[in-house]
C-alpha cells in the first residue's frame, strides 16, 4: 500500500505522522507525494509505524536507478552543449 493511501484511509495528517516518525513535515510530504524516496532507515520506521501496511519494498521502488541519474548540474551542462 502506498503511504498516501494509508494516511488517507486512517485519516492521519502528514504533520501528525511526521511527529510519530521524528522527521520534518516537509520531508515526509515529499515522500508522500513521491518527489523523494526515503532512506532505508526511514522506510523501516514507516513500515513499523504502519504495522506493516506500508512495506519497505513499496517505498523503495525506483531507488535502484538513483546512482545512475544525472545531477541537476550535469543536466544543465548537457543542455548547454
């Protein structure tokens, strides 16, 4: 289950859940909106806090691509050529 769906179904705000996890509301919001992938430690914390309803594997999808993605600086420099 996606974290966004879990929070909606349980009627938990991002602010309240971020306090449970001990992370910033903005950071959690970026994870919920899939603009950021959580660290493995945070993903495990989310899985524990949701009693296993939001799996680590679901949260980490796409992370394997990250080391190969270009940084914004590299993308900018490529566009200038």
